[in-house]
C-alpha cells in the first residue's frame, strides 16, 4: 500500500535517515495501524447533555408567564406577549407533518439551490432570536434602554436595547457564516440553535396531552418514514441526504453539531432541531401542569419526562453506534417521554386530567379554590388550561 505524509514530516524522516546513515545507525522505522473509528466518543455525551439542557431551559421560558413568578422578576420579563403565543391544535399537528414532508421532498430534489435560502433564513432568524433575548435582558437590567431609538425600514421601531443587543448577535452570525465549513464553526451554530429552540418553546404551546399525543405520534411515524422507509421510493434516505447537505458541500444548519473530540477523522455528531423542539413542547406542557398543580419535582411529570428524554437520547446514540446509520431519534424519544408520562399518569389515576388539560385536584385544594367554583375557572383560563376539549 502507499502511505502519504505531509511535507514537514517527510523532511523530518529524510533528515533522520541521512543522519542515521552518516553515523552508521539503523535507519528510522515507522509503524502504521489502520484507522478505526471508535463506537463511542465524548462528543456523544456532550450532545446529550446539551439537548437535555435546552429542553429544560425551554420549559423554563415557556412557563415564564405564570402568576407564580413575582411581578418585575426576570422570569416575567421572559414571558412571551399573548399575541406571540401559538397554541397547537389538531390541524396544526397534522399540517406540520404534511408541510414538513413536502419541504423535505423539495429539498431532496433542489438542495443545490435551496441550501443557500436555508442558510440565509437561519442567519436572519438566528440574529433575530439572539437580539430579542439580549434586548429582554437589557430591558430588565436597564429600563431606560426601552426607549425607542430609530424606526428601521422593514424591521420597524427599534429601542436602544435592540440596537445594543443586535451588535453581538450580528457578530455571532457573521462568525458562523465565515467558519461554518471549518472545525471552528460548531460553537456558533449551536449557540444560534439554542436561541431558536428556546424561542420556539417560549411561543408554541400544547393545550393538553390529547394534542401532544396526536402531534408526537404523527411526527413519530414521519421520522421513521423519511429515515428508514423513504429509500424504497427515493433510493436513499431522504432525511439523511437533506441533513448532510445533499452533496452541495454545505450542511443544513438546523442541527446541533458537536465534533468528534480527539478523533481527527471522525464525523460530527448531529441532532436535528425537531428532535429537541418536539419532545420539548411536551416537557414544557408538563412543567406548566406541575406548576399550576403546585407539584414538586418529585411529585410532578416534568422531571420524569426530562429523565425519559435523556434516556431516549442514550438509546438513540446506542442505536446509531450499533447500526452505523442515521437514526430517527423520535423513534426512541417519543416512547421515553410521552410513554413515560401516560404510564405514570395512569398509575396515579390522573390520565383523564392530563388528557383534557386540567390541573391536578390537590393543586386546586392547596390554592383554596373549590373545584367547580368561579375562582377555579378563572385560574384555568389564566394558566392556559381552560380550553374546552377538542
């Protein structure tokens, strides 16, 4: 076989050989072993911790609007305005799957053109999310920065806080654009992705477990089809091809990306935003349910679902290492989160309450509200649980 080395190492070997020959020593020898990628790498652990942390952080953002937080606190500052909140219903759940399928097919056939549209949208959306989070922090710490500064074209009115927060956001996005195809681009992509994911959990809301079950089950089969079954129709996995850029030399940025540490030939470890955001909506709903029901972590559903998500990610990584092929993460995450929640609720006799989106009864008693009284009805509406069954 032929072994290639870089010029610097070649010169070192030649000089060593000449020196050994001139002094009558044996020429230097070099041993070579075939490269074999390791089944596990620390990057898998980093990716799992990052994803689970983002799900938990998103649940914190999604419940910032509840009355349990003191007025004027940072938590209330993070609350999304009512007009920004979108509640998922059965039509949105099914429509999301249909639109996602159509979008995947378009990307599969036209990736060489669409990849730059995706990168542009990622940059604009990422800069917007980071700017808004930064502005929220600045407005909370320095209220004087809320004053309107300029009325920018297309963007609209901007406060001093928006302008100040926009500077690091633009720097962050610019760094990613420049370094996106280098080994140094992944931290910038993950920071932008974290902003996307937290913003999504802050503004999207599940009303009850009925809708959550429909939504996650639909996406469960969506993930399986486009990863495992689509090769029967398209001769290769549509999801895997789209996620890896479809041979364009670019990679779709809607992924958490962690390099293989200590393995220069190893591929980056990837996890799609949907594998974090969709189970994250369920975890956020359960966090809201626990807070309204006055449940502690050990008594509620948030912590078991979060642990289930962590375990599901470990199953996903294990399957990826054993099968050596792309995996539909929701195949493992949905049973570990939604399945855990439904089993636990059934054992506690609270499955119907969760199914209809009603707080646990002991939480109502602890609040001093009678189950059928007007104060109870008002509490349900204010907390986002007062919607009639769909």
